[in-house]
C-alpha cells in the first residue's frame, strides 16, 4: 500500500483501496470525518475496490478500524464500511453477506480449499465485530475446532483488544444473556474435551482451563455475584 498520511479528506483526490484504508486508519481524522467520508462515498468505495483483498490485509484493515464502547452511531458507520470491505474481499455484493454467513454455518464450516478457508477467516473477523450472538457462538466453535491449537486460540479470543470474543461482548449493544453464556461455555468445554481426548492437553489442564473459562465468561458479562460464589466455592474446596 502507498506510504502517505491522510490529514485531510479534501486532499485525497481519486480514491483507490490504499487511500480508503489510509483514510479509515488515519489518526489525523476524527471519527465524525471518517463516518461522513463513508456515507458520502459509499457508492464510489464499492466501485473503486477492484483489487483482491487478502486475509491478512482484511484483518489489518479491521484492526485499524476499532469499535468503541458507548459509541453506537460511530460504530454503525464503521459497520457500513466493514460490510463493503468484506463484500469486496469475498467477491459478492453487500446484500449477499448475510446469506454467505448462514451458508458457512449451515455447511458446518466445510473447507474445500485454501480460498474457502481464507474466506471463512475473513467472515470470522467480521462476525466478531458485527455478527449476531448465535453467529459468534458458531464461529467460536470453528475457531476452537482445531484440537492442536484450541488452548492458544481460547486464550487469545478471551483477551481484551484481540478482535475476538471478549471485544464483541464488551460493547453494550452485544449484552450477554445467560442463555448465550451457557452456549459459550458449552462450546468452550466441548472443544477443550476434544483437545484433551486427542492428547494435546492433559486432563488437569482441561479441568483448570474449563474453570478459568467459566470465570472469564462471567467477568465479561460483569456478573460479580457468581465470581464471588466461585471464589467462595474454591476457598471451601481448597481447605
């Protein structure tokens, strides 16, 4: 991509993919300016993005377009831009994105080739930003499904500012219900069990990580009562 700083949208000139990325990632521009840019140039953004976007490029673009807690208006404009970027990277229209996500889930994340795998990873990045809760649960299962990397991926997605599960539920618009909490924990627990059965983690590691994950999920949900209940239970069992 071109190496230049975007300090004023008025000086951009003819748009291309590199310039769009630089505008959205520029620290010199305010959120309001970026949102206004997306709104005013949505049609042109769609038409000028003619080159392929790789998985790493798409992930980098999303990383440089952070979503902010308690800023729903700003985030809604960011979502519009994210949808345009995802559609281009998949070679489909923005209207087809929902169906594409559903097809991935309905076919149980079937991977025929590297292109399909790359596209699933792109959609995963998008879902962890803007997907429904059920979509997030489904993609979490996919993310943890490789028994060789279940532990590593679990720790990563539960970190703050990782673009994963924790970041998704840190936004007020994605409040975690108890039903969703149960689905998340069941998914994590079953994936840890599969990793343990395959010999990639020990039974002791499975047990300790399952407990850690339960507490971490409740921390994300901000359920302090259950955290205190767990600590009390742990204190009693350690006696």
